[in-house]
C-alpha cells in the first residue's frame, strides 16, 4: 500500500508539486460546528425514523460511536445515565435502537477506543444520512463509558480515521460515503476539512466529500509528504521552532481532531514555555502568558517546507482574565508509555486545510492513503493535532537463505528461567557484564558504579532477587570517554537518569566502538532486572542515543554471507535445565531453526519490531482480531489487553492469584491444556503448554505465562499484544536491520 500525505501551502510550499487537479461537479458539503470552541461536530442522522446527533470528529479511529439509551457512566452522576453531563452542563442525545426499524444487532459487547476515550459498546447495522446521502453503515452503541468522558460535549464520535485499520466495527462511515457519491473526475475519494479562523465568533467549518475545497483552501501548490503509518494519519516532521527554542527533530506527527491544543512530550513543552516566558497554572492545567505579550510565530518543518502558526492561533483569551492560555500541552500518552506520536496537533488549532483521500491504486489492488494540508484562503486555527507515533507501513522484503554461513554466534544465558542475557565486555581492560536482551529499544545501558535507587541505596545489590549486579567504571577504561550529557533512559518497562559514554565493546571476541548509557539513578522498581543492564536489539530509530549496538554489529562484523544484516534469535526449550540460546549475527541459523519454512511479516512500524496479527485461538475462545503484536525479548510472558486475558483464563479455568499476580491451573492438569494459536500472515503459529506454563515456587500451582498488557490498557498506545519468551522459545525470530523486516520459523529443540 502506497502511503502519502500532501501538504499545500500558498507562500510557504517549495516541495514537490501534485499533478493537475480535476474539477468534480457534485461534492457533498457537511457543515461543521465548533461547539464552545472546543469540539468540532457534524450533524448526522441514524435510523428510521431518523434520530439526529451532533458527533465529534475523531481522526484516530474509523469507528462511529453513539451513546445508547442504556448507556451508563463509569463514574455515575445524574443517575448514572450518559445523557446528562453536569460538569459541562451538557445534555447528550441518546441512540434508541429499539425505536429504529432499520437497526440490526450485529454482535455482543466489544471495546470501543480512540486515542483518548474508551467504552464498552454493541455493534449495530444501521442506515445513516450524511449531508443528504443515505447509506448502510456499522456503528458502536456505547453502553458503558470507561474513565472520564466529561470533555466529550457531543453525542458521540464520527470516525475519520484510516478505514478498517484498528477498527472494532470493521466499517468507516465517511470512507463509505466517498465510495457511494457519484462525483465526476478523479477526486471522488477526496475529503477536505476546513475550519474558520479561531478569532472569529461562532467558528464554523466544512467537511467536503468528493472534491478539494477550492472555495476555502488555496490549491495552487501541494507538497507531498509520506505517511509513516497505515494505522493513523501520521507523518514525519523535521522539527519545530519558536523564539530561541527548537525541538521535535525527526518526530512523527499525527492528525488529532479531538485535541484543542498541540501536544508535545513534556521535555519539549518546557522549552516552548521557556521561549515565550509562560507560567504554568494548576487550575488551568496549562501554561499562560499575558494577553498583551508580544509572541513569536510557531514554525514546524515538514518535508523541508516551513509552516507558520501565528500567536493568535495558538493562544486563547479567556473571559474576564488577562491570562492567555497557550494551546500547547503535554502529550501524556507519549510521556507515560513512549508509544504513539510525540506531538498532537488539535483540530481546533488548524492553520491549514486538511484533505484526506483514499485513491485507487491498481498496483496494490487497494486504496492508497493521502492527506493534503493546504493554506486556507481564510486564516485558520492553530493546527490539527500532531503527535509522535510508532512509524508504520514498512513492508518486509522476501528473505533469502544463505547456505555458506560465517556468522557470529553469541551464546545466551537464561537466568532463573526469566531473563535472557548476553555476556559483553566494555572498555580497556574489559569490564564484563551480563546484559538483558531488549528488543524494544536500540539503546544499551549499563549500571554505573555510582548508581543509586530511588531510595538512595546502591544499585549493585538486589536482596529480593539474590542478585549482585556488576557495574561500569569509565575511569578504569583507557578507551572510555564521557560525553558530558545526561538524559532520561527508558525502554518499555524501566526508566533511569543516565549519563552517556563512548567506549570499545567486545562480544565473542569481536570488538567495535559504541555509544551507550550508564544508569545513575533508577526510577521505580528495578528489582525485576536480574542483569547488569540492557543490550539494545530494537530498531535503530527506537532509542534516544542515536547509536545501535546490534545495527552496528551487523554492519561491522565481516560475516561473508549474503545476509549480513540478519540476526537470528533462538532460545532453547523451556523444559530444558539451564536453558540457553543463541544470537546469530550475519545469517539465518540453519542448525537451530527450520529455515526452509520462514514466514515473512510486514512491519507496521519503523520504531519497533511490530506487525499485525489476524487473531488468536485458545480452547473455545478467540480474540485479537486485527491487533498489533510486538516482539519483546524482555518479557517472560505473553501480554494481552485485560479483556482478552479474561477470555484466555476462562478457556482453561485459570484462577487469579494475587500473590503470584498471574493466573494459574493445577500442575496436574497442564498436560490437558490446549495450544494457543496465533494467525500471522495467514499462517498458524502454535505454542504448546510446556512453553506457556511454569510451576510456581515448586508448588502444585502452574502459572500461565499470559498476563495483562497494562501499558495498552492504561493508555491505548503501543501494541495490544506483546510476544515474550513463550513465543520466542517456540519460534526462531529473524531480525533484518537493513530492510527492516521480520521473519519466523519453527525452532528446533534437541531433547
């Protein structure tokens, strides 16, 4: 699938120009309202007789969601009904399924989610009328909200996200409208979004379906930008600048019509506040400046073109106050999980027309996905939400096997059947450490000799795990040098304040230079890290240091094979004592892996080893349809969203143990457990009970090595499923750092 964005800017654009735009004669124009200057809504009718709703435009999902008459709030107020929101003094209109003769109940309860709001909903088939056009659609009828929905001053959500990707209903109303209307020319699949100037009272806008909006948008020049995701309207930016501050280099931006502010990581936000002398207000939960202050323009660079947002577009003058709120705020989803886009640009702050299109592409026999951002003929609001998300849409290339290998074999240890480690030496003379393999980050981090925990005790001793960590002392290395730079290290599970160093590193007698970090003070509980640090196996762009141990090794090691960029991970059977494994650098491991039957998968991210799965099956339960999975070498379990985990436990009668913090079954019953089966690229991957069950503390309780993906459940960011050690034991994993690409094949185990 070809993924592009087109940005059109009048005086600013210097990039590649689009081809001639052909005029279509019959586009649909859907009026928009800017309710309380916070929520962009459109009026849509559902059912027979028609029920009218004002729906908030939601660009992070393609699902359309209404509030059912049966809906109850998670935090009940006003009798628990979703109708009344006392905090916003807003009364929602509710969808009455039984009052519609065309409503068709399609499924039991499912979890609806966008980036910011989640609920339990039921799927219905229904007719919808959009701008006078009536079509069949699928929608989610919310029966219970999850979390705080008071900011949703609308009757539901109208999904403008990419069609089908991440959809729970499997349908996209707006996308279907573009296929149904009969416009002429080549612009049928175009959808244009224009919002009125933020300074104008009673702000309005239009969603034009079936053509470019030439009335309000300047279409003279179009700048082409490549989408970085097949799951979201995302693209790369070169950076931003405001006053004497700059940042966001090589960030990913996401269009987010729910957000009224531009969201950035906390560190970047502080630089922006500093640039304009802003003060944080706890009640406002935002930075503010004097409304009389002279402020600089906010600029961001996309595809070498500079886009400018004026101060009046990124500030808001509250009633009866001389404090003007800055419409920049923290991207808490990124800061908490390091998943998703770093920056979110809101629909409210839109300085550019937004044009999304799904264009016919005969080569791929699918629709290509395009966004156009164009300068409006009337100045608009700040900009449409930007955020850093995991870059997606990287296709795996065919894997070729090499039968004359001369690779580097790195022996792995499986410490306490929990931590997969490699023995590495740093410095001259060598300081030996055991580092845990971490496929979620490319950064390598050691424990500094001066490292302390949060409670100021030494990081070397961990009495809870009966493990003494080895540390790195750069003053004892003749080749080590401090970069004099501190930063916040973080992988998917652990964080630490760290310093940066350069030194030589030796692994299996091969030596090379490396930039790495040393933990000075840990953040949170590191007791589970029964290792001396982490060895980064992540994609090169997944770390903050700008250096990647494994990517460097594939480039520098003289493997003399046709596959120098390939790294194979093989882990021995869980039933074997003193379990071990190998990293084979520079080739496919033909001895330990069935390389004749490698299954290639398409990566959905350039920042993580992630890919789509078609689902899983376990006993009489199924789930995970169209989920994203991530390879996670630091996880001893397979992690699922909480709702899916409950079904998995139910399939085998698993009982939750609060001390174990996991589900278990009697060990006498494990031989009767079914295989868990994942469907990936139309291929079945089965994992037997020996790989996913373990006797707990030598008791008769056997822990099921399935657990909750708390990062997903708390933030809805990152992959839904994390494939840890049970999957890695059953299947070899082939990492191609050049493409990048992933492959899997059955692992050989020698009993």
